């Protein structure tokens, strides 16, 4: 796997915003307050691992069911 392929597995702030149907600024705020799983900084971009977001979603669902 080369660098481009490994980076493509990550989601951008804009893609995460679409996933959760919020504004990109909301995603940046959530990251700032520690609400979302940590992103990976690549240059000026912050990228998110979709597998971590999936696990975070599952944990949020479990918390809502309790």
C-alpha cells in the first residue's frame, strides 16, 4: 500500500460533516472539545479514520439505549 492509498482510507472534515449531516465548522468544534475520535493531521488537513468513527457511532448507540 502506498502513501496515497493509505491516506485515501481517511475522511476529510467535509466528508465527516456530510456523514453526520452537520456543518464542517461543527466537526471542527467537536474535535476541539474532544467529542469526536482524534483525527490525524496531514499538512493543513485533519483526516479521520472511518473505522474509529464506526466504533464511536456504536458506542453512542449503546449509550442512547442505556
